[in-house]
C-alpha cells in the first residue's frame, strides 16, 4: 500500500465476457462503483486517495475489510530489511509477520491502532459481512492456521469473536460472501506442502449453530491465491497458482487463467452446480475483487508469468 505510483491492471468480467483494462495506482481505494453501464463494455469507477498506513513499508497478505463504516487492516507481512540490495538478494532480509490492527474511520485522514490480533498472522482470506470483517485461516513463519474470527469495530475499538474453525489449516486461500454463506476455496495446508489444495468449504452464518460444510470442488486443478467473487447469485473462481514439483523435488508455481462458476440451488447453499466460464486475459493470482450489478472487477499488477 505504500508504493504511490505502482501500476495496477483491472479487468472486467461480465456475463458476455467483455473486458475493459484500467491502470490505477495501488494506494487508491475504491469508494464507489457505478456498475450500471451506460453502454455495453463501459464502467464508471470513482476513486479517492486515502492516507498511507503508519508502517511506511506497507504490508502484504493483510486481512482487510469494513465494519460499521470503518476500514480495518489487520496483520500481514513485510521485510524490515530490503529483500534486494545492490542488485542482489539481501541475505539479511527476513519476512516478518505482524499482529497490528489499523483502523480508518469514514471521512478521517488519520489511521489509528486498535487492539492487536492474538498472534502475528497473514495470508488468509478476508470477507466483509454485515457483522464485520471475517478473517479466515492464514499463516505465520512457523505454521498455517484453521482459526476463523470476526473483527467488529464497536465503541471505538475492535471486538474479536471466534467463529467455527475451518475443516483444516489453509493459507493463501480466498473467500467471498454469497447471501448469508461464506465460501472458501483453494490454499496451502502447511508451509512445506508441495501441493495446492482443491477444497471448497461453506459456512452459513444465518444458522443457529453454524459449521463448515465440505462441498464438491471446481473441475480444475488445485491452487493457491485464487481470485474469487460473488455475482448474479453465483460464486466465481479464477486464476491462482498450481504447485508443481520437478524431478529434483523443487516446487514451482504454474500461473493459471481458468475460471469457474458455482451456482447454489435455491435455498440450499451447500449444493449446486459448477460450470466453466471464460479464462481471464492474464494470470491474476491473489488479486482483490469488487462486484455489483452484473459485473465484477479484479485488480492486479501486470504479470510476466506464462
């Protein structure tokens, strides 16, 4: 979030699968989106620049979302020592995880520090719900987690409430809210896992005693860092990275462009049908999304991946 002129690419997904490319600064935050197109293939976006985070190095893999009109950024990672120095990898560079929680109230310019997370955490899934920000899974330097919790901004501070844990640990995963149900797809079960997960889990928040359900996954390879969104009564999954192991045991990422749509049966969020949809134009692993009307947008840095 600290790179003021970092280039971002936006692609547009709609029913007729037409694409619109936009280039946007990374520190801009989408505050309104008029997703009623005036004509096919157009979109109107309104952006406003927010204050930089107090940590001028920024954070990767943070949980982020909104609760009671307050923007929350929790946890995440960075490199206190530069990753590269004098054109080479810096041997002193070590990724650090954080438990810091920042909040930015609507209409304000100054970030505030709230009650921290119980432990350093990053690279999980973030889902904004009417009750607050749901943080799902994630990792630190030693392990991956299955814990799920709600962050709610109330009475000037962050209230943390535990929710049912995932069926298993998952980091580099993604989730989205469709109706009252959170769907989670993809990820990696442990830091040393050589395979990406092919998991599709659902939690209906409207149930009196909610629990995660294991659903039939999409008809494609497992992946980390998928891009997900909900649109037109369906859950969409795109791109991400498949993990492949070569003959020497080294793990490599294969950047994907395939796309899938899950449409649950009416009134039955745990059953439905997967269908294949058009590929995205370029890999967009780990990209955030926003949706409205009949369209969804994903935002990603240009990729040179094959």
